[in-house]
């Protein structure tokens, strides 16, 4: 069945199409295509409607929200949530496209049921952006995992569209494999060895720890955004008329 590319505009898109969108994200998280980031990454947290819907209701004035979808019949094959807004890239403030939810999101990608659908929607969204929006200067997808399949799809799409692209590391989570470090004959400091022994002792005393991953209730998330907006309004930003969040509440 042929796939049709659609772009739904407005903050209500994440509520109106929540069922189909969340089903796509769930299929992506559970399937063999879950190669976007490390195994410890939260599965689709910043892609789900329960996060994006309250975020979209609070996004500030001047921001346009879009949900791109590749649909075959009633099934969604791929999707990408983006926004058009003013924001900084390096030292410069420009009009840019980035993922919906930014700058309060991390580990985001393009959910899809198969690789060809991801590649197809990456190309379609960039072509749509060029043909329908003349304001933007750059597409800033810094939430992507470096070397991930979504990043590769967007790079290939940029090449196909004749767009100049640049790939750089925006952040890095430090990780040291202590066992490998010691296996290579590299000594640990006395203080670090002491800290590790103390931590191990505390963990053994605590026993098995049960962790539960939950997604915030949309009502509670909306209340949190409102509280943050009130704090910003009372800060120097609000006093100087530079508040962003308060304008969108």
C-alpha cells in the first residue's frame, strides 16, 4: 500500500492524533529498529503525546508546531514532530526548525515501522520545509544520537535536497569502564577506591532496588509548566518583559 505524507499543524495535533502517534512510538520502541541510543535510554519518553501535548499547550508565542506523518491506510509508518521558532545556534539567534519539545527534551528520533519509512519521511519533511516555509535558516536536530539511524536518515535527506549540513557533538555523557581501566593496568586513585568500596557496601546493605519508569500525568505536567511560568514571570525576565513561558500560559 502506498504511503501518504501529511503535516498536521498546531498544538492540538498531539491530542487529536495521540492514539495513532503513540502506537507508532510504541512499535518503534519494541521493535528491532530501536538502535537510536544506548540501551539505558528512556524508551520514547520525549516522543509520546503525554509529554508533547502539555508541552505544546505551553509553548511560547511565535512558535509553530507541526506533526509530520507517513500514513498507509490507517496505519502510521513513520512520524516526526517539529517546531518553527526563534532560538540560538551557537552565538546567533535565528529562526530554526527543531524537534517539538526542545529545549526540554533529549534522546529524540524519528519513530518508524521500517527503515525505508524513516528515510522517506526524513526526505519529505525537509522538502516540505523548503517549499512551505521561507523564514527558517537552519534545522537544528541536536537531540539526535550521534551515529543513530535517524541522524543518518536526515543526513541522506539533506544531501538529496541539496542542503548543506554539519555534524557536531553537542553533549556527551561521561562513562568510565572501571573494570576495563584496571584490566589495562591503569591505577585508580586512593580516594576513588575508597569511594567505590563505600558505595558497594551501601548497595549491598540496601539489597535489591526496584525502579519503576512512569510518564507524568498530562494534567500534572500542565500544572508544572504553569508553575514554572509563574516563577519566570516573577524573575528578572518577567520584570524586564523578557518572559517566554508566561506569554503562552
